[in-house]
């Protein structure tokens, strides 16, 4: 058994949270009643549905953020057009893309939860017992990543989830709450921001503390600890999303001056190496934690195929985003006043310089349902 797995099992036995607040950002949590009504960071969103026998919890990265950033002081918001124009309502959801692909997965899977209620001060536990979304764009596994754009860190999200857990028990009763928690599908989609907003951006100092390989190991250990922690709380069905070809994001192409605007191969190799380490960790955890369904959703090759063979998928532009010039804009720089925004985003792989279009979200959701989740949906 590896040292990583030993530490995770020890965490499980000790019942100690590895995500305790650090002294640098250890503000006290709100009261349990209020905690359900405050937004969590983009990494963590929870989907519940009492209309079927299953619930859905989703842990997300910036690629699939939600409007809960409206409740915190951050520039990473998109609660304005043209964001959301391709969503079913035609309105901005305040996510970082026209509609996150994990949300699309939830809407397209007939066995998946149909509702996603956002955490707002007007909501009560009655609303959250059927569906709740705590997501917020821009965070990562590393606490330092959430500090870059002032979004909520992972440890705080887990604290909110624990408080939610207690409220759910009070509202549904212990048996029904346990069933909801244990039958839920937990989706962990994270890691891009840790590399692109943190390590390679050179703003947090992580690049001085770790080599790339060491930083990958650090993130994988945080992932393993997080899985162990939610397993202790009752989670049994967990899907991890591998990193995409992060070097092919339009923003990274624009920054790749020496590469003439092509994909940054170094970043793509880092993503592949990280994915391999995640796969190894998953194999260990499946063997060590009884009753755990744990899989990796391998999206790297799916997205790379769209980029390398766009015509096969009906795409015309893979190097730029639809919004604005598509080279560097996202967030406030991608707004309805920009005259360069394309008319048909379905021809593009990317919506802005960092996030996929709604059409790509649909393709990714279909892949998850058809390949990764097939045995759960049978």
C-alpha cells in the first residue's frame, strides 16, 4: 500500500478533517442555519433530487462554474450577456461558460437529478432537500488557488457540506438523509485552475516550492484526502474528471508566443502526467475503501479529438473563443458590448478564451453518460 493510501486510511480512521481552515484565511464559519444559504466555491456544487432514487453532487472547477460567485467579492463573475445566451433559458446563469457541462450532464441524463437550486438567502432546507448548487468559479484543490481570484477554498466548501448534512438529517430524518447521501453521485472536476491560475502563473510561489511532478503529487494527495473525507461522510459513488488538454485553451495559445499560437505542448504533457497519477490513486482507493464506486471520466482524448479533427464534429474554429476576439477575453471582458462576438457559437469549440461552448458541453455530457456512468445508469 502506498504512503498516499496509508495517509488517507489514517485520515478515515481518525475522523479528522484535512481541510481545516489555515491561519491565513481561517475566518469563522457562519451559523449552521446561515451556512446553507451562502454560496460555496466553484469546486463544490451539490445536486439533489428526491423525485427519483438518486441524487447528484458535483465538485467543479472553473470550467463549469455557477452564479454563486455573485455572493462574494471577486471579479470572476459572468452574470451578464452574452453568457448564457445558448442555455435553454437564453439568460446568463453566472457560470463561467454558457452552461457548464456537468450541469448539462445532469439535465440530459434521464436518471439524474432534474433540479439545481442555487444557494440564496431566500432558500430554506425545504428547497435544498430536492436540489442545491453551491458552485463558484475559480477555485482549486490548493488553497493558494482560491486566493488568486478571491473565491472560496475547498476546506470551506466541505465545512458547508457538513453543516448541510446535519440540516438534511434534521429535515428528512437520519435514515432518509443517509440514503440521499449514500446514493448520490459525486462529481469531482478540478485541477485546471491549480496549474493555470496558480503554478504556471507564478503568482503564488508554488513554482518555487515544488517541481511540476511534486506539485502533481501534492494535488493528487489532496484529491485522495478529499475523497476519503466525503467517503467518511457517506459518499459511495464518485466520478473524477481528468484534466483536458489545458495547453490548447485559447488563452494559453495566445500566451504561447514562441509556439506561434499553437497548443502549449508542455502544459498538455503536464495534464497527461497528472491524469496518470490520478488513475493510479483511484485504483488504490477502490481497493482500500469498501463499497466505493470510483471512476475517472477521461475527457482529455475527447476534447483533443475535437481540436485535432474539428470538421468531424462540425466545428470551424478551435483556436479562438466565440466571445469577443476569443484570444484572451473572459468574464467582464466578454460582454454584450463587444462587437467581435460570433453569431453562432456552435461552430466553436470554445466560448471564451478559457471555457468550452454549450455544444461541447453537450458532447462531454453525452460521453460521461454513455461511457463513464453507463454501469450506474443500467
